[in-house]
C-alpha cells in the first residue's frame, strides 16, 4: 500500500528509558544524597506531585477534569490491579515511610518540535517528562508526548523510530559527510509560554562529536558506554552530576539504542466502522508494531520471519504472535468501533478509531484513561522486570 493511501493518525506515546544509577570510582552509591539532589534541583519537581502519587503516571493535564472525574479515574485504576501491583504503585516500603515509587516532573518542558530525518518535516508535540525512582538504584525516564495535529501515517512511523533513539545506532556517509543514523535533524524544547529551553540543530550531523566522546568514555574505562543523543542528554541532569565532595553519578542505560514505547494511535478516517480493519495493510501494521520507520517495501521483514506456522489457521502468524484482537471487529460483527492491541515486547501499541467519541477518543472515561492509568504502568513494570534480568 502506497504511503499516500494510508490514513492520518493522532499519536500519543510514552518513551520509557530504564536507567541504572552508578557512582563513579570505587565509591558506593549514596541514594539519600541522590534524592536530595533531585528534590533540590531546579529542574525536577517533587513537591507538586508527591501528594498525588496515586496518579501513578498520569502524564496528562488533569486541570481540564473535574475532581469527581479524577477520583473516579484513580478508583478505577487502583481496583484494576492485582494486590501485589497495588502494593508496588501505592504501598509503603517495609523499611521506611516512603513509597516504593517516587515521581518527579520536569518543571519547564511542555512542548517539543522535531524535524524528522530524511524529510525535514517539522512536527509539534505536547510533552511532559517524568522521572520515576525505584529502590534501590533504578530510574525510569518517561517522556510522554502527544501530537497537536493529525500526522501522515508515514510521519507517525518515522517520528516514533527517530525520537526513541537514545544514541546513534550507527554512522553512515552521505555525499562525503558522516551522519549519525536514525536521529532527528533538529529537536527544540519549549516551555508552556513557547519559550525555547534548548535547541539541537542538525542533530544527525554530529557524528564526529559522538565518536570522539565515545572514545573518551572508553579511555576512562567505560567501553560499554555510549554517548547520549543531544536531545535525550538534555533530560538527564542531575542524574549525571553532583556537587560537593560526594561521588559523581553516572547512569547506565539498561537496553540498546531504542527506548521502549507505549503508544495510543488514533486513526483518522471517514470510512465505515466495518471497513476500519482494512485501512492499513499488514506490512504497515507490522512497522507500527515493531516501531520501524516508514518504508516503500510491502513489508519491513521477510515473509519467512512473518509467516512462521500459526496454530490457528484463521490467523496469520503475525496476528497470532503479536496482536490481541478481542475487539478487532470485522464484517459487521459488532456496532462498536474496532480496536487492536499489538505488543512485541519493547513496544506496546493500541490502535483505534479517532472518530469513536464514545470510547476510543473519550478523554474522561474511555481508552485514553485506560491507556495512561492501566496499560502504561503495566508497560513500566514489564521494563522493570527486564531491568532485573539485565542486572543478574
């Protein structure tokens, strides 16, 4: 299917970056000092959210909701989870009065403008960045973005694939110029008044700097390290520095160059509900599922990979392995709008109809509430489980 024939979409995504805190040198990590640094930081704010940690990781703007709606959302989210999950997100530690999870929010960041690689097209995103601290030494950087306008389907794919890159996965040459692969061409951070907080121009052309600083890291004895993409590095302080005589901190990303993602993709179309599942071909659904960039091939992967034997002959192997189709209605099976959940491990994607005001686009009681308050916390816990396996 030609990219021009694909529908537009409204995108909401959480980029999740699990990090391990480490002290440099032979020092032990001082977590109390680290928390003091966070709470005294002019960047991260705990005071305004510490009394509302039952939000879990709302991320969205609660100011538009009534207090009754907020209470109902919290009640629904709390009771959705099993007791051990309730204890994790809402309970107290046995060792002290603190929560298991402490949440901090970037005080200034509210919008991001990103120039997509290859096309240079600019996309404006509403943004909220949270930092979640999990005892004893794990931090999760959560960047929550929402597109202000409807995006071309191909731009949706490219945006997801480029913004999630925490460091360049590779380098290549174009007309004699060495470039960092996959990164955006430009990223600009704005506050709520549209004032520029920081700007990184020609992010993809900084290959020389990346290579040079990566070599310095290796010479310091950190050959497993990487140099952060400039736009992600902006979000790290004070994780990478401390003041006074305490040992300096560094963060080690638990994973590769790709942040994990949890996405709500609302497809914009005037088609009938019964035709909705046919709007996007399987090749482009595969790209969305695996968070791959736009492409002109029928499929991003070989048919041998996608067509491994399925136990249910009514399903394709891709659908059986990666799709939860409980509500993927076809051929007038239901009057409700279809929706599909896709999960490949590092990416959770919920796809539905933007015209469905009764559920998928209902900001008070529909899919966005379930996504932010139930599915995203589950995605974070899955990434924490991954972190645990990385450390063992």
